[in-house]
């Protein structure tokens, strides 16, 4: 993203409710497999960016809401949905338009970090530059949203310190959100966390700088999980982790997860567990696993555990080969068992 495009982005953020008008997409029916579950969760980066940074988004975002609503009419809508990059008005409207009773937004642009700084924070702050968007302040919120058919017991939010970001990602107030869900018929709630971590090449800065910011965000997000989850409850952490094919990022993320998220047993990732168990994986799910940006991790609590029962993809490649977003949206199905 060059200076001209970055300036356009800044202007677009200030008018993020305005978008290029395109004709609505023809509705498409997607039929999902019948999979036994108590809880199904869709994670989806909906690319809800303002025009002109991304074009044609209102029509696609409306189509996403329409598809979820159609799935609801046929009894196939996921019980819980976590969105990333839900920045614009159209993106934020998906949950209500799709018929979800409970909708909560992640951190807003004005929420400030509460965690103490570190030497790494100081190093990142010292290298910040205005031309990569790092000193302009937060023009957007976190872009996180959770919608649920099941009652929400509590919500906790956090943002990364202003110094713990790199490049154009600094224009958004990235962080994480934990939502405790009461699943009907089950004695134990489920703690669900969603997040969106710093990009690498797309951040527009040196990869070493973006990776250092990434390491800080993983540590802070992990600390947030440690401090806010109820160790009795099963845990799901889903979102856009921006790992990709970078070995160092994978090691940072998976190392923190293995060492710090386990309270009553190991942490699993849904797509990897499905492959290990021989569960059917649609082609779009395999592509998402290979891309390694969108993950769903799950872990047991002391009182109950989650068992993965299947994967489905309502948002992948369309018949014409295009997509409604630049990410795949997939559902993981779980059955909760008492320990």
C-alpha cells in the first residue's frame, strides 16, 4: 500500500458507511451436512473494509447475511458466529439481518489498553512512522463481532497497547473479546474468544517489525485468555490469526497455546483434529487449513470437554469461482461432554 493508497484509506475510514453501489447478488442456497452437535461455531473474516480500499463489499456483505438467514429457515444456521473485519455498517448489520438474537461487538476505536508496557513495547514505539499508519491513532475499532442464538452470560474485551502493532494494522484497534455462552441443556457454559492478529506482508512494513508486533500480540492475547476464562468451562478461540506459511509465527502461536491455554487437557485445532480423526473435510476447508490464517482452537475445562464432530463450509468458492470474502468461512461442530 503506497502513500497515495494509504491516504485514500484514511479518508475512506472517516466515511466508512459509504460504499460503491452494486446490484445485489442472486441468492444461492447452500445445504450443509447433518452433523450431531450441541454447539456449532462459524469463524469468518468478512472483509468488511470501507470503499475505496475494497470495492463491491455492500453487495457481498448483504449476501452473507442472506445466506445465514436462509440457513436459519432450514434449521442449519450455526449457533454462534464470530466475525473479523466487520468494520463497516453493512458488515456490522450481518448478525441482526441473519436473525441472531444476541449480537455483541468487539473493542471500539476508543478503548485503551490496561496491560502494563514492556521493553518490547518501547522498541516498537521507537520505530513507528506516520507513513505506514503507525502514528495516526485508531481510526477503526477491532472489527470483531460475535452473534449467538444462545444466551450470553458475560463479555470481556481487551485491546493491544497502541505500540504493539505494525504498519497499517495500527489504524484498527485490534485486540480480543471473550464471550461466555450458556448452551441450553448443558450444565457448563462455553467460553468463546475471537481475535484478529497483525498481518505480515499486508502491514506495509518490514517483516521483522510485523513479526515482533505479532509476538507481542500473541503474548497479550494469551494473557487475556489466562486471566478471563473460567477453567471449569470448555474454551474455543477462533479468528484470523494471520499465521500463514511463516514458521516463526506458527511456532510463536502454537507454543503459547500449548504452554498456557491448557488447564485440563491439550488444545486442538478444529481443522487439524478433523483430519486426524478422518472426518470429511470439504475442499475449501482444506484450502483454508493450508492457508493457515483462520483457526478454531478448542480445549477442555475441568467440568466439561468438547468433542469435534464435523466441519462444514457455507462460505467458500461460489459456482463462478469467486468468493463473498477473501477468506473462507467454516463451521466447526462440537458435542459437549461432562468430564
